[in-house]
C-alpha cells in the first residue's frame, strides 16, 4: 500500500513538472454525442452536441474527414454531400451542431466511412456519418431467365420521383464486365423503344427480342437522369449442385422377376425415392416428368408428385415405380427424370433392373453347439434388469440369387436421451461381406448355408423412464450396398421390412464396481457405488445415509454367518483414489460448440471452458485423491501427460491453465491407445504401495470422447480386459461436436470395469458433468492483506444470475461485505470484497466463519479461518466452495465394504443391498455377483501401519498465533484379530543415516510429540476404552473382555503430532528434510497359552519394526508415506511359529525383548547395558570405571548391590567426583561409575579377582569382573 502511494505521488509530481517547464496549459476534455449519425432515406438534417467535461470554457473546431483503411486513420477531406454548421465555437457547457446531407445527383446505395472531426487542443473526437440514397428509377425484372424456345421479354420501367426523367438503353455483351457497355445493339437483339421520357411517378414497358439461335447471356443498362439500372438476360442451363441437388445421382428401379413373368402379378412393385434438395435460401418452383432417350414423356414409369414448390434449404421426396413391368426397357440409358426449375434443369438417369427380391429374417444367434444352425425367429430382445448389450442376427431367406442389403432404424434414434444408445452395424449386407457366408441353413433349401450378420444393440439404462419399456428396431432392405453407396442406397419397398422390439426393465438398485480386493488374513474389501433406478447415486455422506443400507453377503450360495465373522460398511470419507482425467485435444473437439444453435462458441473456446470445468472438479475432490492430467491429440503420441500424480491442486490448476496444443497438431482419435497408457500409469503408481489396501481404493480414468476411434492399435475389448484385470474403473464422457456418439463400446467399458457412462449433447451439458451443474461458480478466493479478502463470483449459465450474501449471524470481526447482492450477466463475473476487523476478534484463538452465497441457480460458501493478535491478523485462510458437477457428485457417494471371509479358496460371492430411501417408500434391492479370491493368513496376526501426509508448515496446534513445521502421523489398524481388549504400543524417533549428529541433537532439543486417540477413529466416542500414557512413549488402551474390538476392525487408532520442527527442517537447506518414526507393539503381553481345560487366547500384531518388517520405520518427508506391517503380501500372512510361549518375542534372540529393543532384527545391537564387563588393571592404578548405559527404549533404575572389599569408594559422573549418581536412566542416557581401589592389603605378586554386582528393574543382575595384577 505504501509503495503504491509513493508511486502515485511520483507520477503526479512528474506530470506537474512537465506542465511547468512546457508552459502549455492542459487541453480541455470534451464529449460529443452521439458518436455516430445515420441519415435514413428521407432524413436530411441531424444534430450533435459538443460539451465541456470540466466546465471551463473551451474552443473547438470541426472538419470533414474520410476513413483511410490502408493507414487505419481519419484523413481530412471535403465531403461534397455533407455539411456542418457551425464549424467552430467556444462553450463552457454544451453547444448544438447541425449536420446536413444533400442527395441530389448521387447514385442509389449506402454512403459511409466518412465523418466530422471535432478538436479542442490535443483532444479529438470523430463522429461517424453514414447515409442511404434510395433508388427512384426502377426496372422489373432485373434478371430474365431465358428458357428454350423463348425469344422475347418485357421490361417495365418505373419513375418514383416527382419529376420527369429521360432514359436510354446501352448494351452489355459480357455480364462479368458490366462496366464495358456500348450504345450499339448487336444484329440478333432488338429493343423497342431504345429511349424516351418517363413522366413523374409513371411507368413504361420496353420489349426486348433476340434470335432463337442466341444462347449467350447479355445485359441492357437503362440509363436515366436518376441513375442506371442493369437488366441481365441469362439463358438457363443445368442447375448447379450448390443450387439444386438430386440424391441419388442415378435412380435404380427394381422389377421382381415374378412381375415380368406373370400376366396378373398381384404383389407390390418396389418403389424408389429421389430427393431434390434446394441448397439455396430462395423458394424454388419445379415440375418434372420421365422421358425416354428422345425426350418424349413416357408412362411406363410412374412419378409422384410431378410438381411443387421447395422452400429455401429444404427438399422434396419424389417416389418412382415401374407401372408397366412388361413394357418397360431394362438397363441404363433408356429413361431420364427431368425437373424444370424455370431457370435451370435437373436430369437424373434412370436404370431399370430385374432382380430377385430378398426376404429379411431376424434370428437368434447361430447355435455354436448345434451341427445344423437354423434360423430361430426372435421378436423381442430382452435386456432384463442388468444387461446393457444384447445381439440378434439378420439373414436373407429369399431366393438364392437375391442379395440383401439393409439399413436399421430404431425408436429414439438421434434423440439426446434415447434408451437405445447404439445399434452396430447400422447398415450393411448379408451376402458374405464378413468373409464367412455360412452361418445358417436356408429354411427352404436343404443343406444350403447362408450368411448372417450379427447386430449388437447397446442401451443406456440412465435413460430408462418407466419400470418396463419396449422400443422398436426396424430393418429395411436397400437397393444397393449402403457402405459403398451411402448417399444413393434407397429402400426396396417391395421387400417387407421386419421389426424386433427390445424390452428393458428397471433395476431397482444398481451396484457399480464391487470387485474384490483381498489382504491376509482372508480380508475382503469392496469399493462401490449404489444407484437408484433413475441412475442417481444413493447418498452415503452421513451416518443416517448409511443406516438406510442393508447388506446380505453370500459365498458359494451360503449366507455369511455373522456369528463367526464380521462385515463393516463405511462411507467415502477415507477412500484413497488415484484418478486420471484425460482431455480430448483432437480436431473435432477444437470445433466443439461452433454450431451450437443456442450458445455458439469460437473454435477452441469450448476447450478452454472444459479446462475450467476440470479445475473445478479437481478442487471438489478430497485431499486423499491423487490426480494426474493426460490428453490425447493424435496417434503415436510420445507423451500424453500434462501433470503426473499429485495432491497439489494448485500445481494441477497451473499445469492445466498453461497447457496448450496448437490447432494444427489436433489430429486423429486414438482413445484406446491413450486408455492403455493411462491404465499402465495407474498400475505403476499403485506399485509404490505394494500391500493390498495401501494402494488406491479407487483407480479410475475419466475421459472425454466421441467413441469413434480411428487410429488405435488396440480395441475396446482389449482395454476392457486390461482395465478389469487391474481394477481400473473407466468413466467415459460421451460428447460429439455436432455428430453422433459411438456409445456402444463406451457403455460396455464402463459397466464391465465398474465405472459409469455419461453423455452430453452440448458443451454446456459437458461442463455441467465435469465442473458445476449450476450457473454460480466461486473462484479466486484469496487474502489480499490490509484486512481485505476477495472472492470472484462467475456466471457460467445461460441466463442472468441474481445472487446475495446471507449475513445472518456473522461475527463482528467481519466488518463489511461489498457488494452484498447483485445480478451478473451470462459469462461475466463480479468480485466480492470482505473487510476484516482484527480488533474485534478474540486474540490468539482460531476463529472461523462461513458466508453463504445464494442465487437463482446454485449456491456456495466462502469459508474464513483467522487468528488475531488483537491488533493485526496472525493468519487468514480463505476458501470458496460451490456446487459440483454430476460426475463428482456421484463419485463422492462411494462406499467401502470390508469383511472377513470364511473361505480358504477361490469362490463366488454375492452381495445383496437393500436401500430404504424413506419411511413411506419401498425398499430397493440390488445384487452384485463375481468370482473372488482371498489371501490366506494367520487370523491371530493383527496388522498396524503408520500413515503420514508429510511435513507441512501450518498453524501451531499449541499456539495459534504462530506457524511452524510439523507432521501428523496416524496409527492405523489394518486388521484386529479376535479378543483384543487391550493393546500396548510405543512410538519414538530414530536417527536417519543421512542426518548429522548436530542435526539430530537439534531435533531432540526442540521436538514435541503428542499421542492421542484419533478423531473419528476406532476409539472415538467409546468412553469405555481407557487411554493411558505410561511414559517412555508407551501408550496402553484398555477395556473389559466383553468390550473387545470387533473382529476384523480397521481404522485409525491414534494421532501423533510432531511439532517444533522448524530448526531441524531449516538445517537441511535446499535438501528435502527427512525424519524417521518407529513403533513397537508389546506382543509379549498378548501371549496367553491354553490353560488346562481352556484354549489359547494368544494373538500378536505385525507392524513396521515388527516381526515381519524389523527394519521398518515411517520415513517422513514432504510427501505422503505409509509404513506397513510387512513389505510383501506373504509377510502379512503371519509367522509359522508357536507364540504360546512366553519370551518368544525376541526376534534376534539377543536377550532384549522386541518391545524395548531399538534393533529387533540385529543381535549385535544395542549390546549390553554395562560396558565394559571385564576390567584388567594393576595395583599401581588407583581407580577403574565402567558405564551403565540405557541403550533400549524403556527407562530403568539400577543400583550396585555388592563390590569387593578393596574397593574403597564409589564415585559417579564424568570426572568421578560425585557422591550420587543418576540411578534412573531414560533411553539414550548413561552414567559413569568410578571405583577407587585400595590395594595396600593385597598379597604382592598375585592376581586378585573381584566382582561388582549391578542390578536393575529391567534386566537381570549384571556382574563387572575386575582383575588386579598386584606388584612384587
């Protein structure tokens, strides 16, 4: 703010100094209104107003100017027909100036690009002037179309003025050069009269004649005192296709062989259709007939209609059929259809052919197990409640010489929300085109095999409205191959069309994606989405939502016995996701929305809008989702990645906003190759966390495509298998820019991989799927400093957006909000300024406020979190939330089902879901079945992991007025065995090898570690559990036997906060800081061998640093990390040992229990707690010493209980001069013990040996042996 003020003063001072030295007063500012003047055909005078903006007197002048397009400036020039009065003046306020025009002698037309320039000092304003000069001398017609045999025409002259005029005729030999005319007429053209006087408001007729042999166009210019008019004489010819187009170019009429051979044929003679398209915007009259080669009308072919009118950009359909099959001539070149459009003709050749007509059969698929596959008629294709794709076959059961070409149409075809999504192929032939002409046996010719064509029908269940719906598919025979002649093939009307209906029944509850993952021991987990019969996601955000969902699990047809095992249904809160969003940068997407009738876009504009919508989607996703951005723009791309996996949403936003593909590089569609690449990247990302359930719960690709892949090296079925095998869900978003979506494969890909197919018929609908389905969008929320927060409201809808802030109950530290309401035009935005008052906030506490934003289309919330010092802000954070697009609005309602299977081999599972949406509503039921596998393991072996989102710099939880480096770690139970009602664990920091001693000491002298039950964790809200801190970073949770953890429980146990890491983190400089956190579980206290008449209750836990991962620690960096209980799936299966023996839990067998051993897998460390244990000396030495060291993880007390008599004194401390030592040692501490020797009474020349006994409350008594060599 201060810098801005200084800059302003410098600018002002500089301006004043310039004026002072130049000696010139500033030019007076003025305005001229209006800025443009238009003289209508009858107008001759207009006014403009010149006014002083400052109120000071100003001098002005005016001059006529013309626009110089080459130099892009106004040039002073006298305009003959324009005048200005006055042309100069002085005024303090405003002055009226008259502009006048004179049309006398000017040709008709528009006059523009001129104006009047007003100037005052250095200030200039230009008023644009334009005028219309009306034509008062008219000719009719202006164009004469000369038909064959016509040699005369009449032209009418009209004088619309109030005075007489004279006129004469000039001849134009070449209409392309109307300026080159002559007074002399050619010998083959006569005009009467060639000149004359036309009275005021009068008319006259002029007769024009020419020789019959003339075929070249010409023109006549009628020259008058009121201007000139050209009349064109054009000799008509064949119509240009850009004007009138015939489809097809050649017409084929078919006559059945039976009609030729029979004298009283009663069958229907086939009809053929011809379309005449008027490609101009003008209405066109036409008449037509069929003629023979000599241009004589014939009656062997009937036509209807034979005349009519075609409006602009419309068409007429004409029907032809052979009316006299015994008289008609077969072959080509005998007949023509001639259509007369007055100024041109259309001629269409007609070929008449004799052929055997096919008979269409619709059949079930060939029976592969049947040695004689027969045609089995089918009239209903039943999709039931679950199928999205079914097939039927088409065959020709007509005469053997007949050929069947067909085209399929279906109910709802071309509609945006059609139940039938795709029929493939939609056209083709059943004549062996597929290379396999032997699919069925002909029903009328024994042992003759005929061709069949497989027709695949795909439906979109999201478009199912009623409980049961039927739709009709129609198959019609064509006269030729529609693949080879797509625009010319017409329906063979003599062949009976066939129909087949599809039947679709609503599935009350749809289960998407319940594919199993497994983890030892026998743990099954499913992440899925429930949809109601309308395709809407079932809400799962709250406990109340979850209470409406019931589950029944069946394995190999046997219901799961919940007295033997357990299942857990949890909401989407802790779901981990790896999601790739793939954008379409092919040529078709560049032009998306260009032809949108309601909201057309510029080329490339839709891509920018889609980028914004994807950014909105990214910000909607939770922090537990890793997101990568990819694109596809052409075949054989070397790299499709925009940004690799990250949780940094700002980085994703910046990457997407800056991403650009030049339009000339937007090429062919290779969506399947791109999907294969995306799946590989998801699999590689998962490999970083090799343990099941540590990987992503959801692996997904959201991609935009029109479904037409014309460049990939793999096909849809390969992608489906690859995605299914790797548990990757595909979410295609079907969109075609002005075309048709090939949705069949997309719908199947989505269903078979556990995803969902979405479609959009416009750019606006596409944006609503991705970003925000509502108009109101909140972006750019930020704290500007100086107590000012700013947030932008965007209107991304089609109508005006009226919005308002709800200020009810806001705290008084929010001083003002400006504006508080307004209306935003479509496509515009408005900035809200929120002023804060730190003096009104409670000091040194975190305070928050939500500001609701309401509108006529969508709502949002501005969230503020602040800490005040009393006079200023210590911290201000602001975020803005608005509505979500439909895709994320669905995905945020995913569920997690976990249970322990009783199976020890592969099996088939069935999960039945019952959803009760409301008290008075019926229960909806859905079932998901799939083959499953389960990892075996020791059910006694619990599993615990350490999970961290990484080091971060944020508000200090102990002191909100400051920020510090810290880390939060969650202790997560992945599996809890039966009968666990107490658990003893410890957590400690370990020195990384790359960390120096100085850095380590810096850490230990500052760091604080807080361990507490995790919020929303397994202990949350369960007061019967006691949480006890025992010291030495040991924590015990305890409950009664009856209230043990439920079998198979999983979730967070503890939250560990490491704080005051600033000096430690800063000591790393530009190198990424690293910190190691270790843990132990006291498995020894869980040993409970069988008593007489009882059973073993022993259980144990695997954990990082535990029996299957002794070197395991949580490595804390600035990135998320997980330390699991093992490094492999096999390690999770447990240990093949008998753990019913006390003392078992000493993995390296060094005599130090794992729970207190810093190095449980290394028998060389930590070594003994007394060093040395043997001392050799001589009688000349007066003292010896040893150290008592705590190199384990528990604090212990110690004391010397006995020592030899020749030890005269025991002292402590580094110098051996303290009477009292530290008899309680914490981990890492040590105490030096000095023994003073009195050897005067010892026998010379001998060796004396004695022992010092040291006992502790942690270890067995240790002896220090001292050997003294006594001198002679």
